[in-house]
């Protein structure tokens, strides 16, 4: 752990939003079963966790009812219904922005944001390398250059202290991602944005209801983008939203998303600009209206469970849960992320650790690989269109300035649990911690 750095910055806390009471969640809190001493499931022992974790998405008969409603009304498109509009009004109120534009998915929200801000060929956008590929694709689709800012391994977030050094005269936007529902250091990031007068697009696709100093993320930048893809903490299969307080941006993005019609027009053939069709369907709007009131309670459960899990597993040598910056008043825990150190597990590789964890009944993922090193980056940037815009020399130079060594290391260490695993009883968290303790106790034998 980079203790020097931690000391200098002194603004990380062990678990964000930890103020919430743990009392709500029932179940065994002991976690003291002596699983550490019993044989790991991978070597023939009984799995620590029997039965599934909570399924996702959670549905009930109300979902069927609202779909039937939309179906029967026959107004399946937002141009002849009002579910999407009602969702936009509710969601803007919930997130704390003046405007919300519902769109087809999170990628569309990012594209509409970049378009509304005029980002295009010849421009640079500062992005993290530790994110879902859509963040980068949205930039590449504008024929702009995604310039990678290294990751803070303590938090898994774009390191806001490195943003200023990455700014050039071409930089047209900063695109931080609140990864896993955790929050970027927005004080530092917004100060740099203000100083250089560069707009901020928050990628909050994984961070519904996450907060920075009491304000919901996606309300802090010039725009904020959500995804409602089926795995997300608020979901409708596919879907997305662009949030903003700026009237010029809602007008540009709103028009862009409906073929260049004036924002708010439901019909007609008069166009105020070029555009695309990124509209959300009424089915999605109706589902989201139904799901929205459930998110607060679910967020609290995730936070409480995550706090308990952190308390238990941070005590295990070699397990370092992601921290949150001091300004984070809520982590949305779309992902529970931690770093795994094989040296503290007798040299047990991350792959074998994960295999042992799966055998214990604990599903897990290894997380992202470095986006800046993906082969498609070279294919894209040396394509005819990019070379026409930038010239080969600029592209060569670009590849010389996007190394992210901290992120490279993090990608070899990360382990994730998905948000639905945090929605069950506290005994589920104890099972996860017991399983890791057991693997730790038997690490030597587990080396294949
Ligand atoms: C960080 C991030 N950005 C953007 C997206 C894109 O959202 P969508 O899949 O809804 O297009 C996602 C979704 O997975 C995401 O996780």
C-alpha cells in the first residue's frame, strides 16, 4: 500500500457513507464459524455459501401491470405517450438537476453529451483507463482522442491529482467515471475544470444515488450520464439518461437525440440541427418509473452490507477493499471491489484464488483489463479517418503519452463482487468473509 501517498492526501476513509445503521439487516453477524480451519471446497470440503445470492433484476406483479398498461395504450414511443417524460421529471428531481433527457442507453447519453459540448475531430478528452469500454468508444466515435489519466489504486478511480498535467491546448472535456458506484475526488477535479475552463461530463453509468458531499453524482459536472442496462442498480433492460443544469445543453442534446427536431417537439418536419435517434421507449420509461422508488432502500442495504464486509475482510492479510475519498457521502456499490495480493496468500495466483472462491459458492470477477493497451485502440487510431484528421506523427506521439502504470498493476490485482450480492442478509457477507479466510488458511495447499 502506498502509505506515503495516503498520508499526504489524508482524505481517504475506509468505507464511504458508513454512517448508515447496520441494524436493518438481519442474519448471523457472528461470522465466527471456524471455516478457516475446514477444508476448502476446491479440495473436497463443503462450500461456505450454499444457495444463490439475490437475483437481479428484482421483479414483481407491478412490473407486469405497467407493461400491460403501455401495451394496451399503444403509445409505445415517447412521441405519443408520457411515461418517459414523467420519468425524466422524477429523475431530475431525484438526482437534483434542472433537466433530465432519457435516452436509449448510457453510451447514447455520453455521445449526446460530447456532441452537445461540441467535442469533435482534433479534440482531446481526458478519461480513465479503468472503465467499461463504452466511455472510450463514445469519445472515439466523435473522432476525438481519449487521453488516459492513471488510476488511483486505493479507490479504483481516475486519479484527479493527475488531471491537470494531462491538459493540452486540444483538451475539450474531462470525462471522469464514478467506477463501481464509488466517487471520483470531485473537489480536485472540479477545481481543475474551473481553472482551465474545461467542461466535465460525469460518467455515472454505475453510480445511481452515489453522492459527493451530499449531492448526487451526475449533478456536479456540465452533464452527467446514467445507464439503465439490466445489471445496473436502476435498470430497464437498456436505457440511459443525460442530466444537466444547463439550458443550452439540454436543448442541443434533446434535439440531437430526436433527429434534430426542436427539443420538446413531438412531431413535425422542421429541424434545428443534425441529429440521431436515441429515444427511450415508453416501455422503458414505465419500468423505470416503477423501479425508481425502490432504489433508496436497496442502496442503504448495499451500503450496510458493504460496511460489514469491509470490516471483516480488510482484516485478512492481502485483501485491500477499495477506499472512498473523504467527500464521498454515499458509495452506490454497483461493484464491491478489492485488491488481492498473492504474496500474502503463499503465492496463490489471483486466478486460483478466484477459482477457490467460486468453489466456495462466491461468484466473482477479475475486473477490467487496461483499455489503453487494447489492440482495437491501434486499429482505430491508425484507421484512415483518424490519420486524415491527426496525421500519423500525432498518433505515434499519442501512443507515447497514454501509459498508466498504476492502472496496469491494478488490473492484475482487482477482484469484484456484483451489486446483487450485497442485497441479501448479513450472513451472506459473513459467508464471503469466511470463504476468504478459509482460502487464506489453506493457500499453500490450494496452489495447483
Ligand atoms: C462506466 C460505464 N460507462 C458507460 C456505460 C454504457 O452504458 P450502456 O451499456 O447503457 O450503453 C456503462 C455500461 O455498462 C458503464 O459501466
